[in-house]
C-alpha cells in the first residue's frame, strides 16, 4: 500500500520541487533584470546631468559673450539656460538621493531656472539686462564651471572604476557618511561647495518666489495665551474656559497660536483657529463636522459667506471664484479698494451647503498682504486697454484690478472677463503699458460669484 502511495506521490513531489526551483530561478532573473534596469536609469540620469550642467556653463558664456545691446540673443540665451537647468533638476530627481542632502545644489539650480525664465519673458527692448543682472550672470558662469568640473570628475570615477548607483543607494541608506564610496563623497562635496557660495542678487521677481512669511512682516503688539483665548472665544461665541490655546514655534519668527474648542454631542465638531502672535490677527478657522445633503442654493450660500466676512471685520470684500465639493461651497474673496479689486488681499470661505454655516476660513494672504495702498490712477483708458485684447473675446465684464506681476511687484491692470473658443477667461492688461500681464481660465460659477 505504501509503495502505491509513494509511487503516486513521488512524481508529484518531484514535479513540485522542480517547479519551485524554476519559480525561484525565474524570480531571481526578474529581480536581476529590474536591478539592471534601475542601474541603467541611474547611470543615464547622472551622465545627462553632467552633460546639461556643462552645456549650461557654455550657454551662460555665450550669453555673456555677445554685445550688451543684443537683446534678441540675450533672450534666446536665457531661454536655453532656463531649459537646461529645468532638465538638470529633472535628472537630479531621478537619482537615488532621498537619504542624501543635495538641497543646496537643487536650490541653486532652481534659482538659476527662475532667474533665467523671469528675465527672458520680459520685454528686453524696454527693460534690458541691468548691470546687476550681468554681474549675476558672470557669477553663475563661474560657479556652473566649478559644478560641471566636479561632476565630470565623478563621471570619470564612475566609468573607470565601474561604480554602481545601486551601491550608492545602499551606502546612503546605511548612512555611511564616512565611507569610501566615491560617488557619495563627491555628491556631498558638490553640495557643500554650493552651500558656501556668496548670496547672489537674483532680483525682486525671483526673491519674491522664495520669500517666507514671518511675524516680522506684521504690526501690532505681541499677544499672549489669555489674549488669544479671549479672541477665539469671542469669534465662536463660547465661554473662554472652553478654549484650549497652545503656542506654535515659540521663540521663532514664525510664532503663532492655535486655539481649539472641543465639539459636543449635538453634532458640533471641533473648532480650530490659528492666530498671529504679533497683532493677534486670525489666520485660519476650521469647524470639523459631517455635512449633510445639500439643501441650499448658490445665492443663499453666497449671502452666508458675505454675512460671515462682514460680521468678522472683513470689509469691502468681493467674491471672485466659486468651487463646490463634498457638499461644501468654497468662495474666494478679494478686497475692493476705491473700485479696484486688490487680488493680493485674498480670503477663502467654506460654506456647508446643508445649512449655510461657515465651516472654514483661510485668511493668511489677507493677514500678510493687507494694507492701505496709495494707488495711482491708470495711464490708459479702458478703451485704449481694450485694443490689446483679442478682438474675438466677447467681453462680459471689465474693471480695474491690482495683481502680482511676473516681476513680483503689484501691477494695476484692466481686468476683462469674456468668452472665446467655448471657454471663459480673465485677461489682465497693464493699465500703464497696455501689455498683457496675465490670462487665466475661469468657470461659469466664478462669473456668477463675481456678479
């Protein structure tokens, strides 16, 4: 009997054993192929990075070599600089550097990219490169040469010693800071050298992109916990004893307060509010609760948002956009000052569409940007500005607006709202020069909110 059983089971077990061995071999082959593919991708990204940084250095040299009055060549050269730095940034993102700080180099390339783009897109015939910008380009030319040479040396080491990026990834993950991996040491060396570069004059348009908001930008007295507790309790109309206050970023320039009111058994969710330490302005408000089925329409939701802002001291606000999701309506408002829409002074209000309650407010832009502005009148008339827009645009509305231009400065514009090619747009025409400052696509709900 046992012979019969073994006679049946033996070939089955043999087949299973052979199958498992084959499966293991196949898995090993697949793993090897994936590793080879990953290694090839890493090698290609690094060699392309080296090539693009070398070309970047060459392009900066070409841009500086021509006559200072060659506006067209300057623009072409800066566009190429922007393209090359963008490609270099993309290649860095493909390398296994998640455990290796390479932020100084990435940040440096990001600044070069934005500097080149912001400079290239402006009208160089009216605003040519300044002496400070030429000085910045010369410094970039010198520093890009240093980075290119360091990367080239690393490239030679990789090729001559058959170094693998998979080993680099393992070395970085193991935090072998003092190890003998030449690539890891080379990358750290490049990043440290870039971090020691002197601060460059990137110009206001670029620096505004990296500007960090801090409490130093605000005015007013410094608040304490009790003062914030009173403000929070007044905002949500509860007893101050129900408010818990904590300080964020104590002792730093980003110091603020968070105030929390716990929910109750009647469906009122938790409320969280953030306040600026300096001046005590409300930065954000959020009530977390389940929102039932939509039961109010757009006019009622907008009326609720208008009333909420008016009640809490946000005067002369004009709705400009509207979105709806998860049974909530979200309105964006900007301040209207002397019949000019001031887009930097922006707040966002979230309305629950089951009962019209305001369940959210984001006012950080308003807090940091709001001030009384002495705005000069437009140089161009509305009719003159209209000549700059596409004649096929069917204008539905027009008004003055203050926006942030490409240079980072606030620009007075004529805002034309209209339709073309089946879509709705806001077109901003500089009220002084007649140039198009910005174009953005909008929805029918945005038009309805702004009407």
